[in-house]
C-alpha cells in the first residue's frame, strides 16, 4: 500500500463544495470516482479543507491510500484521473509515498484569497465579487488588522456541530491593490472555522461602506456572539490558495 497525495485545482461554481453530499455534485465525489475508475479500487479521499458551495481552490491537497495504484506509473495515473474529471477540476501535481500522511490533520496552516471588483465586468464575476456600493478603501485596508493574531472566531463563523474549538491564529490578513477597481485579501492562519473568511470579508466591507465602525468589529470579535456577525460575503470571490505542512511532509 502507498499513499497517493494530490494537488487539486477547481472552479467551485457548479459544485456544492468539497465534501460529498447526497443532493449536490461535489469535488470530493468527482475526484474519488475518477481515481476508482482508473485503479479499480474503492477509495476514500481526504481533503485538507472543506470548501463551501461555490468556493474555488488553486492548491487543495488531498490523499488516499491505494493498494494497486502504485502499479500504474504516476504520470500515467494522473493523466488517467484528469481524463475522467470534468473540465473544471484538475490534478496539477501528485506524489506516491510510503510515509504516513494525512492531508487534513498534518496541515499546519492554510492560505486563502478573496477578490473584489468595483466596476461590473462579465470577465471578473466568476472569481471575484462585484461591490455595487461605494466603499472607503482606506477603511477597508485598515480594518484587516482587527483579525490578526489568536482569537476565538465564534462571532465570525457559521454554526457547525462538528466544530468544538473556534480559536484560530491569523498570521496574515491584508488587502492588496491590483488596480483602482480590483482588490484582493490575503489571509493565512493555522486553521479556519466554517464560513470564517467570508464572515471576515463581510465585516470589513461593512466598515468600508460605513455601516459599522472598526471598534464595533473589535467588540463583536471579543463577545463570541454569532448574532453580531455581518452578512457573509458571496462565495465566488474566495479561493483556497495553499496548504502548508512540516518540512518532512511537504511533498507538493
């Protein structure tokens, strides 16, 4: 037996998220089926995260244990998997290893981006959120500092019965100006809870449009009260960029 580790890119527009669900197509299900078809094995694919409906990934890491897959040359295996995947999902790198590896529990950090644009464009709408109202860019940039460091993000999350701990340590949270009408948030943390990035972006946009003050956001964070959360930002602007692992497990 060997562990197959995959780096996956996908456009999440047409999917109900990463995790298998009974009533919607999902990324996990599509990749599992493709691997099973070429290896003739029943596989259980474990992802490093569980992106929500409509969220994209540039660097999702996932693993599965194969009994027979190692008999197929790796390059041929990946070509075969990609040939059986929809065009909006692609394996961009892979490795087979004898080491024990868990894509989810061995990860030490994750990085996301969230893109917004201020002028309507059909060429941006799939991977960026159009902001229809006027915002103060200085306030948008300044508000990002609220979320740096270790906090309980209960306020800025969606309820998930599987989550018992809402403490996350945010290492990077900063906006980048691409041009006068396009901006992207870069955020990296040791872990993220359900809906956290979209909740944070929603709060920062509220500050930027004058609906809430920065101090209100600070207080809401400390109160750990989900009713104080701003409206979640739409999913299409969110991209899972990268998963980080310890050096001895950094295969891809």
